[in-house]
C-alpha cells in the first residue's frame, strides 16, 4: 500500500511539472493573441471571449491548460462573477508568476483605466517570446546531449563493420 501511495504521489508530481511546463510554453502565444486583439480595439472581456471561442472551435485532442483557464474565466464572467475577481482567479488558477503578472495588468486596467495597457502588454509579449526562444534553445541542447549515447553506439557499430573485414583480410 505504501509503494502504491508513493507511485501515485510521484505521478501527481510529474503531472504538475508537465502542467507548469505547458503553461509556460503557451504563455507567449496567449499573450500575443491577447495583445493583438486589444490593439485591434477589443475590450479585455471581449478579447478573453474571442480567445476562448477560438480554442473551443479548434479544440485539440490534448488539452491546453492556459486556454482551459481562459475558458473557465469566461464562464465565470458569464455566470455573474465580477470581471476583477475573474481575472484574479485566472492568475491564481494558472499558478505561474507570468500569468499572475498578466492578471495584475488586467486588474490595473480595470481599476485605473488603461491608456498604457497596450504598451505593457506588448512589452510583456516580447519578453515572453524571448523567454520561449531561450527555453527552446535549452531544450535543444538537452536533446543533443541525450542523443550522444546512441550516436556513440552507432559509431562503434560502423567501426566494427569497417574493422572486422580489414582485420580478417590481414589474417585470411
């Protein structure tokens, strides 16, 4: 029973890690779409609804946690939760610092008015995109390191294919 509990805890930990990685991977695309919609003249609430409806229309087989959180936020706002509270819950639901920053920008826009919101969102989108490129580079280096052992094994096989007939020709 103890081993089963440990295995279940490990699976939950792996799921949480996978969720956090996926949230960070989809953050740049989410913020870019949102920024584009805001700069096109949509309200914050309408932009959230547009992103949610696009996600539900193209619903991929594997769920995307960030877009699921946006959809949940839209459902909350439609059911009567105040916009301010819904955006705060969105940041908490995602649990990542970047999403909390994003929700803080949205909350400040509602409270103080937002003639600078488009600039803040654009800056945040560029930073997120740079972070995504950096993470992709690190993941590529990790993949290259993991492929090193199979490459050495293939080199050994090729060397054996070349060396065995050469040695046999000397002695045979």
